[in-house]
């Protein structure tokens, strides 16, 4: 199946910013974006279907659903711009697919006038490693300064593997700004504390209020399935040496 966009509506947005959180280690980014959708009452406007997803479907109360990317929009009261919120049932299943699906998401964002792309994901700690609750990487010096001014620690090495890294990286190639906020975690299926730390950093950096009191309750609604394993470069140890 080639890429298919199912538009539920075509909103007119003001200087939108794309914020994405896709399935990955401890579901940090996915939970974070799904909570934003819930708390900010975002409205879904398009579903993106792609042949680059893994070869499985989502089970839901006895039925099956094809994997897809959902994009919603909202406008927090304190911001003078709209937010595009993107999440998905899975990441693409191959390196080529990750590049193509990333490009398709960025195409939609660009068509709506987005100039900034933010992702939220996991920073995997080794058993003896000590790190700030949230670390980040950015595509340009101005954004680096913005993050530092808000007390966010910047990464100085490592790889951000998968679409959570490709989205801000390829956004920069298109002339957009991009940065990734990574919650420190020891892994597991779901790290609500790390998602909370990332959301707190996001709201502070962007300058809007976000009530996190319902996050732990909302986490109970997150589907419990594991993302497919990525094909990593030779010599890369999945457990501790990459960021996702």
C-alpha cells in the first residue's frame, strides 16, 4: 500500500510547530504526545497510512486496525501559534522506510506552514550512569541557546536512532528548526516519570502551562505493545549505547 493521507478536515493554522512522539523505549515520547492531545483537547485532522510500517496490525477489542500516523492540532492559551501533534502506532520497519515516512510527515507539516519540529524520546542510561532527567540536541545554535537558557542539558555525543532523531534532523535540511528532548530512563515498557520530565521541559521551553496531575492516570490507557526492533549499525549495542 503506497502512502495514503485521509484528511478528516483541513484546518487553517497560525505558524504551527510540529511536536512528535513515536513508539520507542519506555514509550516516553508516545505517552507525552498522547497526553498533550488529551490535555490540550487537540483535534485530529489527518491519518497517514504507509507501506513502510511493520507487517502487523493493532488489536482493539477484538477488531484489527491498520498502523498509521495521527496528526492533531491545538493552540495552548499562552502561545501565539498552533501546535501540530503527531503520534503513531509504530515506527517504520526499515532504515529506508524511516527516511521515507519521516519525509511524508514533514511534507504535511511543511504544507501547513510549520517552521519548527520537536520530538520527545528516551535517553537510555547504563546501570551506573548518572544524567540529568532531560537532555536534548538541536539543529541550530539559536535553539541550542534557547534550551540552555531553560536549563536543559545538551548532548555532546551518541546517536539518536530512529524517526525521533530523523524528524528534527531532516527538518533542518528543509530549512526548519528542530530539537529533540530525551527523558533519562533505564528502559522498560513504560516510564511515566521520564515522560513527565520531558513534558515539563517542553512546556517551559515553549512557554505554556501544562497541568501534569492526570498523567499517571492517562498512562493506564496507553496500549501495551512493543515497537519492532531497529536494525542498528554494526558494533552498536542496543542496550546502552544509543538514544531513542
